C-alpha cells in the first residue's frame, strides 16, 4: 500500500471507531461520472455508486450547476420555520410521478432511515395501530426503529440490545430459495395468529427489490395477494424504495412495474445525486394523518439538496436514464449468463430488474475473491446477501459505454481467476 494511504489509515484507526466499517484502504481524491481517483492518482471504475446514491454519476454538471446556484441564494432556513418554493415544487414533481393511487402528497427528510421511520409514524397516525411487519433479509436503516425492522442481525443489530417492540418479520418470497408466494403469505397469517392481531397492524413494509438482502425481486403475484390481505384488515403497504428508486430498475420507481399500488413509498439515495435528502410520498389522506409538528426535522428538505433533487429528475428524464438502465442491465446479465455457462459451481443465480443486477455465488469466498481481484485491477464492486455471497452492481447509469465494458472485462478476468 502507498505510504500516503498507510499514513491515513493509521490516522483513521486512531481518530475513528472500528464500528464504522470501511471497505477500501485507499482514499478518494476526486471523482467524475463513473471514475474515482485516489490520493496517489490511481483510477477506479465505480460500480458501487456510493451504495446506489449516484445513478446520475459523480458531480453531474447539471446537479453541480443547480447546487452552485442555490448556494448564491441561501443554504438553510429550516423549512418548517421559513419555507421555500423549491421544496413545494419538488413535492409536486414527486406527486406527479410516484405510483400512488389517487392524489398524493410528499414530505422530505435527510436520510433513508429517517424516511422509513416517518413512514411508520404516518402509518401509525393514520391507522391508530402499532404493529409493523417487515421481511427477513430486508434492510431499512440503522436507527433503532429501522434496525428492528431490518431482517438481519449481523452486523446491524447484534451489539445494540433490545430492539423496539411491535415489529415482526415475515418471509420474503424468493422462489429460487424455496420460499413461494404461498409460503410468504402464510408467514404473515402466522404472525396474525401467533404474534400480533391483524387489527393491531398499521403497515407491512417491504422492499420491491431487496437491497442488502441480495436484490431479490418481489413477485407480482405476491404484491397482488398482499394488497388483498391488507385491504381485508385495513393495513397499509409501505414500499421502501430507498435503494431501488430513481431509474435504477429501469423505471423511476420499481413499483412502476406492478399493477399493485403501495399506500406509502420511501425514497432517498439517488434522489439527491450525492446530496443528503430523503422523502415519503403517499396517499394524501394518509399523509395528512399526523398533526402539524409531528413531521419534520432541522435539516429535512435542505434547500441545497432540494436543488440537487430537481436536477436529478431533469437528468433522469432528459438523458433517458430509465431506458439506459435497461440497456446496460441487459448487457451485464448477458455477460453473467455467459460466465455461468462456462463455469462450474460458481454462479448459482442471476437476478436483475433494469440495472439493479446481482450475481449469487456458490460461496462467500468466491464472491470476495472476485471483488478483491476487481479492486486490485481498478474496479469497485460491492457484496451483499444474507451470507455475503452476492455481488451487486450499482454503476452510474451515465457511465460511458467504453468504460462500462472495460469494467465488464475486469469482472470476467476476476471470474477466470477462480479455482
């Protein structure tokens, strides 16, 4: 390792806690679109996208221009003290585009966990109930409520004691893992019978494509039956689209693929194109349930991040990034399928919706070996999944084709190096 990075790592070890897990042992110096340069001038192709934050790439010129302009006006007032038109306009744009049945309203926050927590607050206020059902292998955040909702113990909640009450985990339907739609519905009905009465459940929260869980895509049949079950018992459906939103799946929201509509949708990550902003959009009558003062936050809907979000929507639509997500995703899946045909006991599954693509390995060691080879050869990729045996791809949708294929070549070489 270069001496500059070694010195920085020594400083990091002394200054910051080990609980903040850091993957790279090198440090970013600058970035542009799908490229990151480290402090020594080494170049990396970014297939991680800041964990799904950079669908529009690093420092997109239109986003930088929008933020720069906002900086000349004001950087903060606290929206609930002195409001600003850009927040209202962004809410209007989200309301027009979100797959919500009937009139919609939107409110903004700073992080994905905040969005999910506030969706729970809204659901509880609307229904007057307390129970929340989520799913195994789901990830919803690192605050206490969202840790409780997350369906994975390590590393997210194993060190932090008793979780908040009222959260129950059902089985997410993954037919390739032997969990059918019937099994998943039955697991919810078992929760009603064994843990919390259906009339005490406020909402069922699911990721239409599980992020940390390994990019499992929810079957349309499950959503249809879940809607029927929830309508029967007066329960709301919350779609957590923090990772899947804003063109990643080939639609603005993954829920656009389904006839079934959620009552609330959470968003964050690529909404801000690198600036911290999140939100909840939902049916107007549901969103209006909390009384004034029940929602908000000092930095919620920060004007600089709001300006970035406006530019993100402009870029997604102007550059047709949903179409590009489908084109790039199809090419990546084709490469992975070719590798699967040529190898034995390596790839067990390939899952994709647009450019939300994952490849599952037979072992976590294989996934780590490919990830390490990629890093050593200038390609940044992430692992995920219950057992750490999945590689997920979150490249900017603005990546140049030549660079995208250069990244795929490195990936192919990494597979070729496996024993």
